[in-house]
């Protein structure tokens, strides 16, 4: 029997991760991805967030069958029994090295088994070790306040954030801090609202989710109907033609309006291509996506994929999801008040005086700031390309240079051809740029709408992928004739469950997902566009009030010198 079929215990896998190996579990197989990490077209960060976990549902959702079959080359063994997730190192999980004595015991175990005997359990290393007990009274309070959760306690292998914060205090000790109490309340609300994290219940949710995936495949909902994209291309051509027409007439504001609408619509197809949802071919969809995003839009598809894949893995996690990390302008959770460290940007999101001021008024600034969002995307795109943050070898090695060429082409036709050569004066150029870019602010509203009002609580390592996606994502109810305006973003909950379904089939998939949610008892969040906006603004206003309360508490505490519970 091949060594790839040898069973590896959870303890052995923990030791491998402690040695710096990138280990994930896929369909019961143990994969070692160290050599692939820097070549992954979707970026290294998304892989790092599933280290030590059963990533079967995440991998299946985001990858084609061909890609999943190629992953067999990285198999080093099979997982023993039902896998219990670890907290990934990037999220603060700490792993114990696998000692020489344990290796000798395993070797002895293998020898005895080969003779048809079994080794006494009293002398063998445990397959699923119980984590070392924690002396709660010895844990410093600032550990909780700095990171929100005890992910970095050196005496545990991994810790779920569902463990009660009250356990972190001596029974007769001080009360929870204001922020910790708020965090615990949000966790408790989600635990009451959503199915239990009991293994049997979560396993049933996963089983039904996989059955739903098979039904979707059987109904042909992964098949792309290219006539839908013929209509899309016709719409893009019309909008760009109107932009050029009014540009020639000297109606620069009107021309900028149609250029903004052109960019707005293009993003939807770039999003489809980034998920391989058009041809389902890696090369073809990448070329389509880069032409749209880079050559026509001036944005990097590679940057988006690197960021967006992480978003799909750790949706709405304040420390890890770049799509909700907008300090100093926005904070959708009080946890950003703790100056969290972003594992995506590898920097601390400092809650400084600028953030304290802006976030207190974020519900008022929400729409104005989003109208300027496209300028930030230019910066992030060029940072990604110039720093070479994407793969430089492997199947995606050509992406960076193709994208740089695309962005240079964009600034030639837009910056030089239109702004410099066609528009005659600085005032008209400014109007054209601002109108065209502010129009795309509606897209940023659509993107944030699906997540900003949803839960940011961390229910820990035992929550299943489908439950986490549905708990952190909402859908927007709209009539079918308006689907082209939303571009599939109105079905984000469905999209997060099955990212590679062509967006024109998402409405057909909706009823199947609603039935699944009813069967497993997971609430399906569906709101109208206006109600969804109200909820987002309401969430921003709620966090703004918390910021004001915290500021007042800190001012009071500073006045009386009592820092015990803040």
C-alpha cells in the first residue's frame, strides 16, 4: 500500500504544522501544500486560513473538478476518523511539536500492527488529544483586549471563540470589560439564532449542503448560457458608445456618467471570470477577466482574486476579512476599537484619533466615502502589481506582466487619450473624472450591502462552512427585470455557497437554497434594497454610538483613575 494511504493521527498532523508545514484535509486526505503555496493563483493567504482544517467544502466551492483532481499530487496520508479542526496558525493557533518519544511509540505501534497485534492504549500517543488545561486566573486581561480572543495562548493547541469570556475571569474577579461584554453578547445571540455547533448537527448540515450541490449540478445550473453574455456585451458597447458620443459633443459630465455606468457593469463580468464562472477554464476566464478589469477598468484582477478568496474563506471576520477592514473610515464591529491586526494586510489597523472621529459619524459619511472608493482600488491594484504579491512561477506566472500591460493600456486610453488629448481644460477634466468615478460608488454600496449588516461574531472552529456563509451574508430581493443592475450581487448568500455558478443561474438556484435553509434550520437573510440599506446604515450608526460610549467611558476613567473594567 502506498504511503499516501497511511493513516495520520490528529496529533501527528499537529506536529507537522508545528514544524511549519502547510497541511489541510480534503475529502479525508491529508495534503501538504508547502510547495504549492507560492504558486497558488488565488494567493497564499486563502490557503493559510484553512491550515489544520477540513477544507473540503471551501476547496470544492472555489475550485473546478480538474483542479481538485490535481491536488492528489500533494497527498501524504489519510486522516484518521472524523477530523477535528485546529485553529490555523495565521489566526493565532499554537501547535505542539511532535516529540521523538511520540515518533518512537508510533513506529513501535506500526511494527506491532504488522504482526497482527495491537499496542496498549496506555503506551500510545493519543489520536485526538485533549487540549492542555488552561489556568484561567493566570491569563492577563490585556490578551483579551488586544486580540479579542485567546487564539495565542501558548498552552493550547487551538481555542474557539465560543468559549465564554466569563471563563477568562476569576469567579470573584472584575467584571467583563465593556468591549468583551459586547462581544460575548453577539456570540450568544448567534448561538441562540443558528443551529447548535454540536458535531452531529453540523455534520448533517454539511451532508445536506453537499447533496444540494449534487442537485444543482444535475439540474445543469453550472452550465453557462453564452447568449446571456451576448446581451451583456451589447449593453457594454452601448454605454461606451454613449460615453464617446457625449465626449465628442463636449458634454463631459454626461460622458463621464456613461463611462461610470460602463465600468459599473463591467465589474459583474470580471467577478464571474475571477470565479471561473463563464467558461470554467482557468486560462480563458483569466484572459477575459484581465481584459475587462485591467485593460478596460484599470484595476487588477489578481489583486481582487487574492483578496476575494480570503473573503470567501473567513467572511466578516474583523481580523481576517479584507472586505470589512476599512479603518479609519468604517468599522462594522466594536472589535475594531481594539486596534486589531489584519492578517491580510499584515499591519495593525490603528484606532487612532482620525478613526475615532470618522467612525463616530460613519453612518453619515457612508455614501459620500463610497463614491470615492474607486480611487482606493487603483492604489491597491498597483501596490499588488509593483510589489509582486501574486505568484511569480507556476500556472499563474504570466498574470502579473499581462496585468501590468493592461493597466498601462488603460492609462493610455483613459488618462492620455481622453483626459489629456480630448478634454480641453482642467475644470472639464476634473468634472469628467469625478462624475465617472462617483457613479461607480453605487457598486460599492451593492458590495457592502451583503455583509455590513450581518454578523461579525466568531463562532469558532466547529462551525460548518455553509452555516458560516449564511450567517454572515444577506441576499437582496429585487424583481427579475432589475437583475442586470445588481449583476448577481443580489444573490451573495447563494454565491458564497456556490461561487462558480454563473450569475444568470443564481435566481434559479435561490429556491433550492431556501429549501435547504428550511430543512437545516438556518435563517436565510433576504431583504429589499431599501431595507438592506437601512440595516447597513443602522449597523454603522450602532457602532458609532458604541464608539461614542467608549470615548465617554475612557474620559471618565481617565478622570477618576480607575482602569479596572475598560
